[in-house]
C-alpha cells in the first residue's frame, strides 16, 4: 500500500538513488518485482528517483518519474524531448515491426495521418455489434463450466483476442486466433527478457530462445501476410464498421500527402493493433470482473444500472454515455490495474522535473502503477472505489493523475475503442451472470502489458431475468 513520501524533490539536489545490491544494483528487484520496486522507490525517495541495475560497466540507470505533473511534462508539454529510443521499444520494433506504437518523427506522423480516420468515434461505434456477438459467444461456452467456475483472466484474453481479430480481419477468425494465441506469449516473453537484459546476444544466433521466438514470429507473420494478400487481391471481409473490416480500410488508406501502406507496413500496423487491441482490453476486463466479484455491493449497483438502461435489448455504442457507473467501475479497475503499468522514454536533452535534473540521454520511466496510487491524489489508494471517477472527482485531480492510455501527441489512438468494447462486454456479462470471487488475491506480473500471474477464478450464477435481447 502506498504511503506518504519520506523524501521530496528539493530544487538543486541530485536525483536520489534507490539502494540496491553492491554488484548488481536493483537488477534482481526489477526482474523479480518491477512494480513493487518502483512503488518502493516513490515511497522512500519521492517523485523523481534513480534506479541502477546491472553489473559495473553494463549498468543501466533508470530515472523514474512518479508525479502527475512529471508525467504530463514527459508525455505532453515536453514530449519532443522524450523519445521512444529505449532498449525495450527497440526490441518491440525488431519483433513486431515499426507500427504506430514504436515509429517516430515523420514516419510516425505519416502513419498517424493514415490511420486516424479509421478511429473516429463514428467509425469505431460501428464495431459495437461485433463486440456483442463475441461476448455472447463467450457466454455460450460458460454453460458447461465445471462447478460454475471460470478463470476470468483466461476468458477475457480469449474474448478480447476474438473481438479484435474479427474487427481487424473480418474473416478466418478461428484460425487467426489460434495462431495469435500460440505466438504472442512466446514473443512477448522474448521481448521482455531482452529489454531488461544489460547485454544481449544477436538474434541470429541459433540458441533455443532465439529459435523459439523466430518460429513464433514466422507463424504470426505468415497468417498476417496471407490475409493481407487476400484483401489486396480483392477478397472482402464480411463484417465490420460500415461493412468493412479494419484491414480493408487500412489497405485503402491514403491521403493527398501520403502514399498508401505497402504490404510490410500493413503487417507492422496489424501486429501492433493485435497486440495493443487485445492484451490491454483483456487486462481491463479481467480485473474489472475480479474486483466486482470481490465487491458485491458495487456489482449489484452496476447490474441495476445496466438493467434500467438496457432492459432486454442489446447494448449499443450510444449506451456508453448512459452507463456512467459502469464506466466508473472500469476506470477504477484501470487505475488499480493499468494495462500499461510502466512506460519508457529517452531524454534528448537535460530537463528539470520536480526541481531535479534528468540528464541528456537518460532512460526515463513513467509508472502509471505508482502514479495511480500516489497519496497526493488517491486517498487509501488500494481501496476499490468507483466514486473516484464521478465528474466532480475527476475535475478535482490533475490530468495525469490517471493515464492508462498514455497522453500527449502519442496518446493511444484506440482508447475510445477500448472503452467502448470494455463497457459493452461488461454490460452483456453482468446482465446475465453474477460473479463471486474464488481467488481473493491475484498476483500480477509485467510483460509488454500487465498480466495475471495466477488464477483469477470466479463462480458464476446465472441471473433470473432474461437476456434474450443481448
């Protein structure tokens, strides 16, 4: 649990250092419990802390920024000075291509211009029916669950993956999902291991780890390339916004100033959308259900709102604004369990943050996991309380006290889609089932995104009212 900082950020002083082991610094702490390490750094030393990791000569220095004001400075007001040049993003580029998540400078601006029209609110709202259909398909599989128990982490991963594959590809969902389900865990573990390592052997060396990752990437690339070739050959996906799947729209995207994506660029965008579009939403959904299962009073209030607003009809995009309490539940789940709990940048020039100097070339860490628990903005921060996200409460906090989608010019382009998908899926599930927590505590770990490191089982009880319209 977060406590008041024991040290502030005093102007003119050096950035305080988190104590570590004499030889390896905080390397073991970061690899075994990075989130706990960052939280401990803020509690002991304040809002700008240096964490050293690795042996002498290969040591990495991380400048961690934990305040809402510091996050705003790095992501928004001085964003040009903080680039995605750190080792972690480089590993993502080499594994999943240079898509919208990892590209920079003019290449990023070009990609953003081409992709932005595909993520307008009107177009994204057109995917609501696909989310309802995939959620209903997930519920159908629960009827035979042993003892009425499901692991919501596994189930939401599968649901989010099927939903994004259906919306992105529109066709061949089952085969695509199977490949992604096999490949992504291998690739993300590989990226994580190399991103944290102070030194890596070349990817081309035939080690067991390199060979497993290469095989997973080959399989994932092959399925994407096949479907892209089909679209470019004139084969259409049957479902999506306005009758078109997202890949078809991506393949056709161009502007007066920007040429269309070539096949390799298309694959890069598809891979990033698959990663960001399913892992982040799955995390938010799983922990929202887990928290509601542990807090039946909040679950019942959400259910009453859903029943009052929807009756027996299926949820639609317009219902997002009509379900404020359910949205507050989701936001509070994303506060406690942000899908991107750590974000990295590299400082181009020296910068003053919180009165302390972050040097040029520094690896800068932002940690929503810590900022979302900052005692200056979140009293009793470990307590689940959706009332933190009433309009009045939100207006009283700094903009970057809560930033699960990043912020500034690199804010997540899919945040409206993620919120829409999550609220609609929760509405469908909570109207049909009551959730009771079997596992009270769920350990978490960090890959490219936050993940459950243990079971998150819930016992299901079907509600007595009908759900024919869903």
